[in-house]
């Protein structure tokens, strides 16, 4: 997000877009476009409006605020016994269900707490807005096809009323054209009444003006009747294609005794001064307040402190948050897949190496077995077969079957070699291992060396009592010939 804001207003007969650039805390109208429908699809017009803007400014990264037609939205005003928005959110579905002509699970609901919430501690007046779920889903799909992801989707009339209420405490807003219009009332710095109406497009201008006047009068009278107190006063802002028609403002002023003035939001907000054009006006577009005011309000409304209706709720809001990180998730998934591939390659290579080492070891075991027992032709389990052959040889050797000795000859030789000091002049010439003892014969340079050998061998865990059975000096070579008898543990 770069601080820029794009407001897109889908009207009955055209699509208007306003792009506000951010310059610190200041906003400027960088570009705007108005595309008439002329029997075309409104989404084709949205695409044309975006193309017109992008010829002059870069709208990438801008926050998008879009409107939905007022006749798509149903409003209900409900009196709640408490003012906490979290509590209201939990029960408002049950309050609205008997008031709606369609299933509650097929709609999206949003609400704002009225200004009386701070005045009446026992409860609050809530303005709830309801729209079919499929309409929002279709809008999001259409915007997504155009590369947009609106953060706010708000009813047109409420957006304008919210913008007006940011600088006017009491008043009303009226928009009308040949096909219908919208009336919104403001009290206590909050919008509290919104109503749309439709007109027959084929009636004469004079009759249309009378019908518009009657509809506006009925809406404002209904607004006063529904209010618990007289909420008149303030100023009525008038906009739309009926502005050139004379008589509407006068009749409204006469009926309600209030001031009616054409709305020019660019002047009201200080974006246009001294009657001059907005900043960076497009050469092929003219700024017409009656046509561009709603789009400008959409671009400005997020900057106000007025509670805003936003149908980007629930799963649609979650989907938007997830879509913001789609690229990050894709990169993370690709990186995770790459790591998995590398790990799998390493794992299977190591497995291949282990299998190859096992095969080599099996081949060596088979070779040793064939060399030791060449008479056996069929080798199934060489280790088990070798054990069986060794047991068979033990039985045929005449040794007692129950003889169990901890040390083998290899272990005895290793112990003698390990425990004999390196600097000692000794030669072991014979070693005879029996079932219970070992006789070690050899020669050394002195009688003390025989005692040293005896003491060192006593440190072995395999040997028990050690006796020097003989130790004699050979007169020829002057060597001490010895014989040790070592008991096996």
C-alpha cells in the first residue's frame, strides 16, 4: 500500500472513478474518469475507466473503495438494549431474521451504532444494512478479473452521508436521476436513515420532477416519523442529473423549511479552491460535481472517523487477507517443495549407499562362509548356518557340552599383547589354552621382568589367579625362560 486511494462508483447510467494521490498528510485529485454505459455492461465500463486513469497515473498499490447500488441494499433500524458493538454483532442476525423476506444465510449483514448510543446508556439505535451474498461474491470475482481487490464495499448513499456527516452534524443528502434516486438523513454526526426509490425512465421531464419531489418528501417525512425526536434542520445537499431541473430545491425548501444547496464535495473538502479544476485534471474529462461527487466521497470516506458500512465482511474479508499473501504463499510453497526435493534426493542417495554397503558385506560373509565350509553348496542364512557348523564342530571335538568360557584365544592373545609393557624385553613363544586355564611360555632378560608380566596380566578381566610355574636362567644365551599358568574367569 502506497497511501493512494481509488474510488469507483458504479451508477445506473455510467461508471465514475477518482484517484487521490498521497503527499504526506495532504490528498490531491490526480485523475478522474466518467464512462457512460450506453447499453454496455457496467464491468466493461469499469475496465475502460481504469484504462483511462492508467494513461495518466499509476494506480498500482492504491487502496480501492467501491460502491454498490443503493437498490441492492435493504436497511433496517433496530433498537438494541445495549450499545456494545460486540454484543450487537452476536444478536443482530436473530433480530433481523423475522424482518427479511429471504433466508438469513443468503445475505451479508453489517451495521453501525447510532449517535444516540452515547446518550442512552440503556441501549442504542442500530442502522443495519443487508445485501444478497451472491451479489458481493459476483462483484469480488469481477473486480478480481480486473486486477482489483477492494478493501471496502459500501452502499453509495451511505458513503456520501458518512462523508457529509464528517463536517455537518445534521442534514440530508438527495441524489436523483431519470431512473431513480437515494435519500439519506444525518443526525448527531452519523447517517441514520437511507432509502432508495425507482422511477419510470419514459415519463416526461415535468412529471419526473414531480415524482422525484414526492419521493424525496415522502422519504424525509418517513425519516421524521420514525425518529424518536425531531431530527430536522441542517442543510440538504442535492446532486445527480436532476440538478439542471428547476423547482426541486424550491419545493423542498418550502416543504421542510430547510436550506437546499447543490453538492460540490471537491469544494467542501478543499480539494478544489476558487472554482478552479482539481489537480492534474485529465484533458479528455471534465469535472462535473453532480457526476463525480459520489466517487470522490468513496475515495475520502476512509479518512473520516464516521463508522462505515462495509460488506467486505466474514469469509470475504478473510479471502481478501489471504489473497494479499498469495504471492508469499506461492514462493514459500515453491521453496518448501525445493527443500523437499533436495532432502528426498539426499535421502534416497544415502539409502542407495547403505544398500550398496549391505550388499558388499553380505558378499564378504558369503565368501568367508564358502571358504570355511566349502562342502555346503546351498547358502540361505550364512550367519546362522556358520553358528550351526561351529556348534557341530564343538560337539565333535570331545570337549564338554556345558563348557562355557568367556575368553576365546583371540581375546587371550589380545590381553597378553595389550598388558605387556612396550619397553619390556619379553618373547612369548607358546600359548596353550585349556578349558579353565592358559599356559604361557617364553623368555625375557631378567627375573624381575617375569614378575612384571605376572602383575600386568593380573589386571585383565579375563584372568584370575596367576602362578609362575618355572623361571630358569639359560646359561647359553643368558635369558630367563619362564612358564606362567593363568586361571580363566
